[in-house]
């Protein structure tokens, strides 16, 4: 509950700072302000994937079954925020460059690959019979994911040399102190939001599981 | 030393099975030829020669997909995997045996595919041959563990391509880059890096996939 309140407060403060306080970008004008949402969302997605892989590693290491649900929920959060990254990135591309999609934008292409990869995670998970076998296979797949992130990023950079040169870079002027502060508030807000959703979903799923166990016990009894 | 013998025995089992049943390899050979012919008609007449290199790599990936999809399905259906897991062998040996057998099938398919590509489209450079060899290692390493994962589920054949394609995109980049990029050595090194990283990960984590 307290996490939820903190998420709401920090996120509202972050959006207010981003819209009202942060200085306007000389190059891109007001459209640059989507940066304060887009980049924190992307970093939160990475945090979700990383947290999911960490829990997966714990599961394989210790065999504790509770890590399965934690890993699954974290990857679920990562996928939701990853999809939001694609959407916000697409909107930004439209306002800055006039196109909805640009293969020159490395992070967006990476998120598209990750989206495909983690969508397959859910296909895999729902195809497997419930139990410790499913937990272990999902965990191994989650570990492949965090290894795929840097390898894919490298691949995308290498591919630019022969697909087409980089036209757009975002290495404009360095961020000013005001901008960086706003960015950090937004990032904290987004992480808190993801944390809230994660804890909520985890609690819900645990309740579900408990309910099913009780029902089975009743039917047997 | 016993590890090597276990791996060899497991790989030999797959190759012998294939020699007797002749299921996978003829399908792969026909498939790769048919794909190349299909690509001939998919490319407009004024398409660049570079475009056809990309198609070669798509053909190789799809042929691998066809060959590896069923790699662990007989094991699951005939309950061989239960026996293998119970046998006193290291579980990673099961993976390595499957990787070696897959490598043999892929290599045989490419012995047909590369000359056919040279005949239908353009000559194959040594860079491409080197990239194909490196890519085969990565495809087999990742393919064998993903096939074991997919075979454990209900969707099986349906699931494997979805798991495999996102993971094989870096291989596509390395392979095409080695043929058309300015600096082929960088792309070959990238393929070697991919092979190393994913082979170690798959080798270390395979036992968790097959343990019941």
C-alpha cells in the first residue's frame, strides 16, 4: 500500500516536473518531453527482465518454488513496460522524424526483438504442464533472455553497417542538471509503479494458488 | 573420458536412427532446395546480388528449423528421455550428443545448399563458408536446448519456431554481415562469440530442462 502511494506521488511529481519545470529542448521543442516517460519506461522494462532472470537463477540454485511465481510476474511486468516502450518510442519517432517506425533507432529495434522473445516465454509457459518442470524450463528460458539482450544489442549495431547508416542519433546536447533531475524523478516513479504492480500481481497470483489448493482439498475431503 | 564416450554413444544413436528411418535428412535436403527455388521467384529481376545472400541465410535458418523441430519429440513420445535421465550419464551429455547429431544433419544439408546457391544465384565466398560453419555451431547449440523445452509442452512443433527465431536473429546478422559487410572478420568474431556464450549457457542449464 505504501509503495502504491509513493508511486502515485513520485510519478505525478515527475510528470509535473517534466511538463512544467524542465527546460525546453532547443532542438526538438516540446516533443522532447516524452523522453521523461519513454526512457524511464524502457529502463523499468530492463529492470523487470533482470529481476525475473535473478529470481530464475535463484530458483535453479535453491529449488525454492516460490521463485517461479516471482520470476514469472517480473517478466510479465518487463513485457508490459517493454510494449509501452515500443508504443512511446513509436510516438516519439512520429513527432520527431515523421515516421512511426525507424530501423535506425537501436533501442527500439532491440525492444522489438525482446518483445518477440518474451512473448514466446508466455507461449512456452502456458504450453507446459503445471509443476516444478515448468518452473525450471521457464527459468532457463528467462536466463537466455538476459544473455540475449547484450548479444542482440551488439548484433543491431553490427547490422547498421550493412542495412543502412545511422541517420538519427540522440547524442545532442548533454542533459542539463534540471533535465537530469526530472529524469531521475520520473525513473524513480516508474520503478515504484512497476514495483506496485509486481507486488499486487504476485499477491493476487498467490491468492489464486492458495484458493485452488483449498478447493482441491475440499473436493478430496 | 567416460563423458566423451557417453556423448559419442548418444550422437551415434541419433545418426543410426536416421540411417535406418531416413526421415529428417531427406526432408531437410528437399526443403532447402525447394526454398532456394522459391526465392528465385520471390526476387525481382533487378534485385541486387546482395539481397540473395540474405535469402541464403533465411533458407539455412528455416532448414535448421525443420530439422531440429523434431529432435526431441521421438525421445518424449517413446519415453527414451526418461531412460536417458535415469542412466548414469551427465545430463549435459544428452545435449552435447544431440548437438553433434544436429551438426551432422545441418552440415549435410548445407553441402547441398551451398553448391545449389552457387548454381542458382552467385558464387559462394570462403567468408560465407566460414560463417556457415560458425553459425551451425550456434544453431545446433541453441536449437537442441530449445527443442527439448518445446517437446516438454503441448504445442511442441508449433512452439519451437517461435522460441528459436528471436534467438537466431544475431546469427542472421553475423552470417549476412560476413558476406556483404566491409569487415568480415568482425562478423565472424561475433558469430564465434555467440557460439561461445550460448553453448556455455545451454551446456550448463540443460539438466534443468530434462529433470523431471
